[in-house]
């Protein structure tokens, strides 16, 4: 094998037979970090398998044959050799007679090391691939006969003590295009270690939320038996957290990955390693079987050895992913109404399943999600807290992305603007009514915002959230969400926590959150504030249309991000349009939708138009230059909208300029 591959992201050390891969900061998958073993069109017609003997420490690796005459389909043809085995038998594709070479690579790990002892070509009786799920390990059962748990501890007092937590996605991100067995394959995170958990505790975090997804490649059969190795891996991390005296939320499966192409393909071909629950009528029966099986196993694996610091959460973001309102359920929709009922039943089922395992689980705290884990559904009249034999042990939970969260979110904003402040007050008012006023606490299972948003805006926002969360008549804890992917490609939250270097990015933000959840204020230095000051230039006199926009008879729209209008315009202003008429009924419509996605038409409360008239909320220009007055109230609603849209007919809009 060549000692170094072309882009120097993988090396092979001849003396120790060790392959080391490193990854650039940019996302790159598959072939780019590989070592190639050139076989020079070796005739393999006398063989039917390759036997690979290896040792890998933290992660497994990918093995790819390259045949003469075949196009290398990386993931379709790759075989994952897991870290917990030392030998793999991989059949040759008998369609081909000659082998050009073999690639050794890793999935997406920034760093990996493995030793290839040998690869031999053989002819065997039964040429089948090694089953990486095969294990004679018994189920993981917590055998402690008795334990201690404070059965009288009230959820209200309990949640008040939790403080700040971190969402640790170590068991979440396993990709589904390959079989990774029970190996932990977190996208970009390093393997979990005790040192990492210690680092989190030292940073001031008091809790960890462990999202798990057993249905994603960790199920062994049609009875939804979870691979013992997977539960053992979870248990190891939970134990480290408890040793550090942290709270741990063990979160059950996801609902939204069932729409992924790879997942659907696997279900179609009857792959029993993959399973999930759906929040819908059609799949309810099977989903209940799945949820019950998962929680019976989790609850038996974690019982008397764990006191109240271990908290169960039945599932992550239970969304009816196949329904158009899945992420924002509507009261006037029959499907959504049914979904509320179904989720109420799922919550009840999981609580009952947990309680039925007895011991400490009879009085363990359980988090209860509403549809999609959003605040509106959990405070909706159709949501019901489960009935529980244990007293004051159920804690409602929701996810808070009041600034939009990831940069890919439709209502993502860079500024802590008026609408965000109001929406935080609004959700806490709803939580007051539904829970706090009844002495029921709330745990915010995820809160976060992409690092792309200016840090001082994020700090203002998290402070705004905490000033509500910490009011004395409320009991609230929160878990910071960040992504394992540290590079910002616009689709992710971008990670705050670097598991490879044990360091934080944007530590001032993280510390503001941690301190705030402890009821303290993190002191930002004058220098930090000065260096990160958000400077916004006035847009008065600036044309906001990049190139002439043809309205194409209502067939097109032009969007201007509402952030454009934040702190960049006077309290009231005018929009000056220059147009070219292309037909007999020139019309320009100026619209925007508010936080409830209700549409508004300009000029709203402003009635003054020069160079045209108003008809049905649309502007009928009489001249090629016209102005629309935006009064201060309309200006506020535009700033807080989901964007300003231009539409119309018989007109090409050449420019739209803000004028005083
Ligand atoms: Zn609906």
C-alpha cells in the first residue's frame, strides 16, 4: 500500500501495519480519507471471500473492493468492520473476475486509527458476510435487588435543582446507509470517555440529556430486542455521569427519521435492525409494540442501581412526520386532533411500562412531551398528562428554539428582536397557565441557537429566556442543544462543544447560560462586548432589489429577509418603487406573514401612497415611481415578520428603496 494517499488524509505505517486517518475541517465523506491497496487486476476467480484480520481501538473502518470494470459505489459496496470484532469475512462479488484494489477508509471521523493484520483471499464452503450483530450476550438487566430513591421528592423541588444541562448526541447520529452494528458512530464526535463527562461537570453543567435511537440499526429481531452492546454502551456513559454527580436524562427513540430514504428502503426490504414509532392512526398498533418493547428493556436495564438522578424521557420530538401539520399541529384539523389522542396514549403506555418494572422505577421522574416537543402542543387543551401511580413524578418538557435554532430554519433570525422577546413571554404565560400555576415544573429539553447568529444577540436572547425561567413562581431547568458538527455549513446549529479537544466554542454564551441557570450573572468583559458589538448600517437610500424582478402575472415572488429591517430604518419610513409596466393592469402586492403565519398586506395601517392608488390591499401604480408610507406600527410588524414578499402582475420592479 502506498504510504500516503493523494490528499494526505490517510497514512499507512508499514512497520506497525497501522492506518491513521485525519479529516480536514470541511465535511468530506468516504473515499477522501482512504488508503488504497493496489492489486493490479489480480485474478480472483478461484476465491469467494476475503478474510480481514484487524484491530481498531475507538471506531471501526470501511472496507471496499474495487473490481475491474465496476464503478465504485462507495457506501453501497462498503463493509463496515466494527471495533468490537477482530476478523471479518467479506464475500467477493462473483460478477467480476479481477480485482483492481482494496480501499480502507473511515466514515466521517476527524481522527481514527486501526491496524490491518492481514487480508487473505480464500475459497470457503459458505461464503457469507460476518454477521456483525451476532452476539451471545444476554440482555442487560439491572440486577440490584434494592436501591435508594427519594420517593417523596416532589418534581417541583427536583427540577429547581437541576440547573444547566447539555444535550450530548453520542448515541444519536449513526448514519443509516451502512450497518455499523452496535458500534457508536456519532457524526464527528469522539468516542465517549469519562474525561469528557468530567470536563462537562467541571464546566458547570449539572445534567446531560442522552438522546438514543435504538430503532436506527440497533434492533436484533422482530420482537424489537435491542442489541445488548448498545444498551451497555449507554449504561457506561450514564454511569460516568452519575459518578460525576450529574443528572442524566435517558431519552427514547426519534420519530422523524422514518422519512429518510435510507430508512424507508430498509423497512421495504424487511431489515429487522431498523424500527421506529409513528404518531398516526395507521401505524399505532405496531408503534405501541415498539415503544413498549424499548421501554421494557431500558427500564429493566436501569432500575435499582440508579436513584432519582436518572430521569426517563419516552421519546424525542414525537411528531406525525407523515402529516403536513406534523411540526405545528392545528386545533381545527381532524388528523392533528387524533394525533393528540394517540400521543396521550403513547405517553400513558410508556409511563405504565416504566412503572411496571417496579423498584426505583416505580417512583422515577419521567419527562412528558407534547406533539413535536413544541410548547404550543404541550400547553394545548388536547394534551393530557398521563395518569400515574407515583405522585408528582411527571415533568412536562418542550424544546425552545425561539430564535429559529439552526440557520436552515425558516423563521431563523440573527437578532434578538421584539418578536422574540414577546414570544418568550407568550410561551411562559402559556406554561404558567398549564403547569406552573398547578405546581408542575417544566424541563426545557433542548434550547439553542446557531453560532452563526451574532454572539451578543444570542446572549441577550438566552438572558431573556432565563429571566422568565428563573422567576420564583416557576420551576424550570434547561438543556443546551448544540450539534456535534463543528463546521457551519448552514444546515446545522454548529457545535459549541468540541469533544476532540475538550473545549468550548463561544464560551461566553455557554457560561451565560450555565451561570444564568444557577441564578447568577456571568460577567462579560468590556473588551468582549466591544469586540462583538453588533454594528448595523442604515439602509436608507439603499435599493433592496438585487436585480429587476418580473412579477410574471402572480407567478413569482421576491423575498426580503425581515432581519434587513432590524435597527436599520427610522421608526417610520417610505418604500420607493421604480417599476416598468409590462401590461394593462399593473399591480404590486407587498405582503408579510406574522409569527402565527397570518398574512398581512401593505400598506396595512398606512394609507398614504404617492404615484398610485390602493385596491384590495394592492398598489395600482399610476406612475413608474411610487412611494408607500410605512408608519411606525407597520414598520414593527415588518421587522418581526417572516420576511417581506413582493408579488403582482404586469410589472417589473426595478428597485425598492427605503427613503425617509
Ligand atoms: Zn393536521
